[in-house]
C-alpha cells in the first residue's frame, strides 16, 4: 500500500514520541495556565458524544490517522467510563482538513456526520466526509479551535486529550493514540 507523504511523516514522528500517559509533575503556574485553557475549551466549537459525568476534550484533525485511532478507542469507553467526549476539530494537516472540519461543524447532525466520516476513514485520504467551503462563522470557530490547540502544547498538534483529574489537576495527553489499557487507566482518574 502506498501511503501519502503526510501520513509517512506522521507515522515516523509518532514512533519517536515519548508516551505521555505516564504522569509527569508540573508546576503550580503551569497548572494555573492549563486550567485557563481547560475552561476556554468549553467555548470551542465541536461535537459532543456521550452524557457521562467524566469530561474529556479531544482535539483532532479530520485527516489525522492517530486521531482516527483515538476516536475508535474512545467510542468503546464512553458508556463504561461514563464519559462526555467533546470532539474539537482543528484543521491544519492537509489542504482538505479545513473543508472537512467545516462540513462536520455545519452538518445538521454533527454527531451523525462525525460517526459516518470516521466509520469510512481512509488511511490514504483521511476522513470520508466531503469538504465544503466554510462559512465566515465556521472559519472563525476553526481559528479559535486551532489557537487553543496551539496554546495547549505550544504548536499545532493532534490528537490532544485534555481532562481534569480527581485531584483537580489538568492533564494533557499529546502522544498520538494511547493504547486502550492506558486510556482506561487515565479515564478512571477523571473528575466526576
């Protein structure tokens, strides 16, 4: 199978990223900054899945293979872990990313559009949703989402999981798609 150049680069970079599901202590100042960003995520345009007590923000690009894997992993964990997952689209990986993110945000049923796009994901072309020209309002929403994504880790990166632990600290996971066992471990410690 021939993989697109952007996917090859992503796979290589992902192979060398350190697993960040292991706990790393952060300073009080950094936690305060993370809390501000966590609260700002509430205003991000996205798609909500689940109605649980535990809240997770998942920043993704419609064409990101790691985002697709993470999406699939999270789907099986929403009910058992009582999750509310806010899927926040950002658009920067490929030329069609913005149009695909716009199509998700402008869909009459965003959840159904996301599920359809992810269920027919292609490793060659990314999300299966047809791109569309974003309205001015959606372009502004996507710019806000990308700004938050960039502020969280310092540069554009996907996927990013952000959640609040039971002790009140904000955790950011930004190392591709953690294995299901690591996700379960993280999700068990989310504030309810």
